């Protein structure tokens, strides 16, 4: 067979592979993102199966006679000041962080998608209004605003989710706006408009589906922001109320014993740092993998 034909035959299956294949290939080549994704999977599994991998309930004071005990073979992370197994509280604390992170990110997407799509498609006055709203939320320090709202509402799970979503939608909105702006002049959008499609139909059926990559990236990157906000509020005492374990709340308590019982501050701090770092690295890797400007290699 001719050399040119052989090369063409060998290249054809490669070219016919889907964009998802090339995205996965780029992601798999990013070792930091792969490791971060593995850490997140372990964390999510811990949160889901917490009752199966812990010895006691997070609120059970079964070890009062061993209060403040250091880590050992029986109690991997030691005992806290109230006689509770610290490993159990760390694991159950993952449930709070993961739940708030994912739910708040979901609400951020629900807010950011329509605003970003409207601003990107219509432009003009609509875009100006949306951008002024984004600027308003960008200049307000999220933690200070969250402290004010948290104090007024006395905190709680739902309050933290709403506060995190209130400040997490901006990134999603900007990503969707940029993507819709890039696609609104494409031929398929012009064809739909020429056939009489309404703007809402074009946005719903053409532009938003083609913006799925930045939406996924925005969702993932909103998760660590929500986790950090929850931890900060819990650290300040206006987050998830006790005895429900929260890493921020546990760090706050551990600070009182830090110089004598290091494990009460180190383990929740390490859990929060590892989780936020893993989520951020995973989001960055996902953004690079789904970047439409990158070519399959």
C-alpha cells in the first residue's frame, strides 16, 4: 500500500475521536490533577461511608476517661477534650465540607448560567447591568459580608450555603458570558436566528449546551471557595452549630490546646488544607483539559 494511504488510514481513527477523548488525554497527562482527583474521590467516599469507617458516632462521649489523649493505634487522631474520637469527628466533618461545597457550587451555577448567558448574548445594556452587579460583588469582601449575614441569621447549614452561593456565582457568570460571546456569531447561531428562533430558544438549545465546559469548570472552582467560607465562619463561631463537626469549628477549639495537645489543631487544619488544595488543583486541571483552544496531541 502507498505510504501516503497508510498514513491517512492510521490518522483517520485518531481524528474521528471525540473531543472528550482529547480532554481526558490532556487531563490524564496532568499528574497533579490526577492525584488531586484521587484525593477528592477518597474524601467523598469517606463522607458517604462515614458510619462504616468510624468506631463511634461523632457526638458520642465514650472516652471521657481518656480526654485529650494523643494519637494511638486505637484512636488514630487521638481524643478531644470532651472524650470523643477525633478521627470520627474529622471524617464526619468531611460530610459538612463536601455537602456545603457541592450544594453551594450548584446554586452558584444556577445563578451564574442565566446571568452570564443573558449578558453574553444580548450585550449592550444587559451586559452593562450584569457587569456592574459583578463589580459590586467583587469589591465587597466575602468574609466580612458572610460574617454580617451569618451573625444576623445565627449561622446554620442553609445560611452558609446561601452565603457561599451568593459570592460564588461571579466566576461561573464570567466564564459563561465569555463563552456565549464567542459563540453568538457562529454559523449555527445565525442559522437558528434566520429560521425565526427566539433568543431564549437560541440560548437554551445552542449556547448553553456549548458552554458546558466552562460551566463544569466554574462548578468545580466554586467548591473550594464555599469550603473555605464555611470553615472561616465556623472558626468564628457563626457556622454549623455544635455538636455537628466542622473542620473550622474544630480548628477554633484546637487553638486553645495547640501548645500542649497539638493533634486537636493539626488534624482538622491538614484535612481542610488538603481538601481545598486538591479541589483547586483538580479544577485547574479540568479547566486546562476542557480548554477548547488546546489541540489534541
